[in-house]
C-alpha cells in the first residue's frame, strides 16, 4: 500500500522498518521537529526522522497537524493508509479521513488500560502483571478506536521500562506488519474497546522521579523500574563533600525493616516505609550506569547511612 508513517521516538523506528521491509510504499514520514539533545543541546532529528533520512524517505516535521497547509499536503499524498506510532500529536478529523482506508495506530498497552503518553512506564509503576501491544483504527478520541489485533506480554519481576520497551517494540512491529497486510486484503475485524477499565497514562513529570523512602518498598521498587533508564528515579547520597544525586536504575524487594531511607547493609539494601528495596544498578550524577558492586568500590555506602 501507499502509506504515510507518523512517529517520533525509538519505539516507532522498528515499526517503520517492518513496514518498509514488508514492501509498502512510504510516501512520507512525519515526525516531531528536531529538538535540543545531548550536552551541547544541538538541534537533532528524532530517531524516526533520522531513520527515514538514511533511507531517502521524504520527511515533514510540522509543529501542528492542524495547520491547514499541513492538512492539504497530507491529503495531496493520495494515500491508502496512514500509520501512527507514538507521533506526539492528536490528529484532526481531516487527517484521519484523508487516506482511502483511514489511519491506524500501534499502541503499547492493552486498551482501554493506559491510553495516553506513557503506557510502558505507567504499567510498571502500577504493578501490572500483563501488558501488550494493539493495533487500532484511529478515531478523534485519544486512543479510543476499535482494536484490530493485539499481543499480550507478561511483565517480569525485574522488568524496567527500558527492557519492556524493547520487547514491546519487537512484538509490536511484527504485529503491525501482519495487521496492515490483513488491512490490504480486507480481512480485518474491528472490535470495540471495553466500556470499563480505562486508565490514562499521563506524561511523566520531573517531580515524580524523586524517591520517597517513606513509601512502601513495593511502590519504590516499581517507581525505580518504571522510570529506568529515563528519566531515572533518584535520591540524594550524603558524602563528605555534600549530597550527591544518584539515580536508581534497578532494584528488587527484600524482607527487611528499618527507618525509611536507612541503608541496612553494605550492599545498598534500603529500608522503606514498609519493607526494603535492594538497589542493583545505579548511576551517580555525571557518571555512567553501574551495577551496585562496581559503584560501591568507588564510593562506599556503609550500613547506617541515611539517604535523602
């Protein structure tokens, strides 16, 4: 089919690659405008933008798809279908209706649970045992369209947002390719989303990343894993030169008690409001990620230390 692909982050790259490999004609890729990245804060294209450029696919980076000129340009592509994967904008009705078969979306949750911007992180932070990917026919509502296909994945005890992201991207790209082939053949059956159980995956706010050791260990552990590797849940470690910010990137629950924030042994077991969490992987400010043993060889954190 002749399609347009609308996506921005790493998660969407695998989906675009799967459609290219399946032989679809990608008439144009739409992505969010280049943004400041890295230490120099230079303007750099999104991962999807960069992938399309490398393969000679035309790219547009509109600030808003509601701009009448953008709507006209999109309609002028004379598409069979539009495919949206984590694009970052809500599309107006004129865009959704422009392709012959409409627009389709790959979403990283089991709808109607976790509609919205951060379904992977929110599923882990909420303690969900299952998640998945679904392809839906798009409507004007936020992730409210009927579902065409889905795959379910189990969330493991040591799952992070990063590892789950990669698994969902792999499964989702294959599901999308299969589903779009079925769309081309006219063999899909749309199933309305359940009327109950909807939740919204709000964008992660910076203030959420700070660890509150007074919270139950299960909640702390889920936050650490749900925000790893980015933006990273953090705490302050007291040192002789003053407090140092440290990100906790992986943890596990253990049966121990103590005053919240108190390190209970010499291997980063930290007491919480209920129970304790052992930090397995951390990242000191200005340094790279390290496993706990490597981190402690460079900066000892003895039992009795109280974390901020």
